[in-house]
C-alpha cells in the first residue's frame, strides 16, 4: 500500500474508532439475532404471511438497531408496556436507533401488508403499541433530548419519556405543557394532543410543537410544520399516529420557572359527597393559572379518601388567595399545599400508577359535574370492589379552549374536565375478567354525563362511529389526510381514521 493511502486509511480508522457511533455499530453487530428460517406473520386484515429468511437477513443488515424474534433475549421485555393486562406476541420486533431504521422497518411492513404496531413510551392503556402476530416498530431506545435555551427550543427523539424532557428543560427554568406522570412517552402523548399542569395556562403540548419529522407509509421522510406539509402538521397535532411514524419532535419552550404553589388536601371517604360537591363549584371559579383535580380512592376494605390537588402557575402569593376556600373547606385529614419544585411535582404520582401493574380504565370529557354524576359515584363508593378503585376529575379548559378549534386536529377543546374511572391490581389474577366487568358496569353509569373523549385514553372498545363523532367537523379532513399519507391503513393501531381510497 502506498504510504499516503495507508496514512489516510489509518487516520480514518483512528477517527471513526473515536466516534461513539462506531461503538453503536459494534454493539449492534454483536447483538445481531440469529435468523434461522422463514417466519409466519399476520397482515393488517388478519391473513397469514410468510416473511422469508433472506428478507429478514436483508432487513437486519440494513439496520443499526436490532431484530427481536420470539425466544430471543430481550423480546419479552420489549413487548411489555405500562399496562400489565396486555400480553401480545409480535412475530418480529424491530428496535430502531434512527430514522433510517424506521424507514427500513416501514418498507418491510408495507410491502408485506403486515399488522403494524408502533411503540414509543409504551403507555397506551389499550396496548395499541404492541400487536399479536404482526411487526412491532419499537422506538423506545431512541432517547435523545437536546435543549437550546437561547432559542427556547427542545428537540427530542420518539422514545423520550416525559421525565427526561422535564429534566433537561427545567435546568433552564423552561417547560413545554405535557403530562403528569414521568414515565409516559412524549411521542404518543404529543400526537394525541397532550395536556398537564401547565395546560390551562398555556395550552396543549401540540400548541407548542414546532415541527414533526415523519416517515410516511410510503417510506418517505417529511418535515411537517407551518410552512412544509401544513396539512400533515395539522393532522399530527391531535390526530394520533394515523399518518406515519414521527422520528423527531421540536417544541417551543416557555420560561415558566421551577417553583410553583401546589399540593393536595385529603378528606376521609365519609365526606366524599360533600367534597365532590365542593369541588364541582370550586373548579368552576378557577382562573386559567389554576389546575385542580379531585380523586376518590376506595379500597377493598371500604376505607379510602378523597383528595383535591392544585397547581398554580402564577405568583404563589396570588395562588394562596385562590386556593384559600379549598383549605378552609371541611375537616381535612391532611393539607400539604406549599411551594414545590416542578420536577418533583411531575414525578409525584408515578408510584400510584407503576409500570407493569394490571389496569382497566375508561375516560371521557365533561362540561361540569352534575348532581346525578355525584350520586353515581357515591353508589360506587358504597359498593367497594375487591381491588383499589379510583375516580379522578382533572380540569382541562382554560387556555386549551382559547386556541382556535380548527387550527389542529385535537378534538373537544371546549371540554372543562376529564373524568377517568379505573382500577388496578399488582399481579395477574384469575378474576381479572370479572373485575374488568365491574369497572365497565360503573362506566356505564358515568358515560351518559360525558361529552367525547381524549383519544390517548381510549381502551380499544370504542366503535368506528364513536371515533368519527369524537373528531366531529375535523373527521372528513382527517380522512383526506389518511388517503394521502396512509391509503392502505398501515398505521391502524390508534384512534383509527379509515381511508376511503
Ligand atoms: C398513568 C398514565 C398517565 C397519563 N397522563 C397523561 C397526562 O397527564 N396527559 C396526557 O395528555 N396524557 C396522559 N396519559 C395518556 C398518554 O398520553 C397516552 O398513554 C400516550 O399514548 C402515551 O404515549 P406513549 O408514547 O407512552 O405510548 P405508546 O403506547 O408507545 O403509543 C401510544 C400510541 O401512539 C402511537 N405512537 C407512539 N409514538 C409514535 C410515533 N413516534 N409515531 C407514530 N405513532 C406513534 C402508537 O402507535 C400508539 O397508537 C396518561 C396515560 C397513563 C397510562
């Protein structure tokens, strides 16, 4: 070899060896799955399809990430999400590391018309991010977050959890309004709209999303923002994962600070009716800076409590005056309202909804809390279940309702509250079906008071008609987008918009 060529190649080798990417390549190569034959998979319309060994090997060779097949180390961990009730077995899992991996996986899924699940944080209560017999495109390892404090912008990859986003943005006293449990995925939450403690003051997560990078069903990479593909930008802001796989998001951050007046006042379960009646009125008077929620928790032994929690986004001294009636009401068991760190608050309910426990929940929006609804809840409280049951009211409305209804696909901006009724138990039980039936029966009595639902809290038993009604005037426009970006309904495990082409 000539000396110059040798020096160049030695230098190139030394430089690449120093790059972390090289380590990733090496790790990926070491983690290659042994592909020993064809596999059987299921298509979107439920038929069987064989994926040939050569095709799988070609896919594997194209990835920096990894293919996982049943029986491989890591397969079981990858297919399980937040809700331990969900136990589905994809024919293959593609663990992606970048947009190129996602594109290769989408191309295979489309060419074979496979039943396709897309997983980010894995928090879907209905288990929409995993599938039986199809392909699971797993984004959970793509966890990059970058914050530019000068531009007040945060860029994230789709496997990022809310805790990581808050951790990085709060370093600079910044935040984007998002959910209240730190192990929730930012990707799924954002695509459905996204709301949390800051939303009544500043709006939804999608109201502060600057762009989405997307791989469409055709395997095309697109940027969606106000000027590039604005139709797609509209649809991704509340239309769920119907139009492609988002490979990165950018948020506009708000200079909110780090300390807020927040906390909960707890009352005994015997005062549940009076507390619910108080909350029904209190929440109606709330300014946009206040986000209040009320949770009835009832244990199998008939004991329990009712908590009213508050978060005030403005000056704590002003907040004290706003929450004074709450603190003066009744004879609370405890009251921990005070100035707290946003980062701590954002993790404070994590332990109540641990990952992997078994859950069933139903949710809907409300315009207010009617006396008949309080009666229905009191009947549930008087009839304890063999598991812990919770009924939660959380305020939405405020700034969420003040954004232009037609500017995004998010439905039900005018709702005032969300009610979530559910139960959980730590381990699989033989009685699970009967327990779910009890929760469904309770929901039947709550449902007539609701007006639409949040697509991110669907349980998978909603009809096509109810999804259409829920999107209301936006539905036809969503169908147009679906026809354009996903005409074969590759991305169907979501609040599904059915294509008509
Ligand atoms: C305990 C708990 C607390 C919650 N709190 C809140 C809250 O405070 N505020 C709120 O707004 N919501 C909340 N939610 C609902 C939450 O928004 C949804 O569960 C959401 O789907 C979570 O996103 P994920 O990435 O973790 O979900 P996943 O299960 O990974 O995905 C959910 C859906 O989004 C699709 N999807 C995910 N990523 C992508 C992507 N990159 N491209 C295309 N499609 C994608 C999936 O295919 C699936 O259909 C909560 C849920 C739970 C269980």
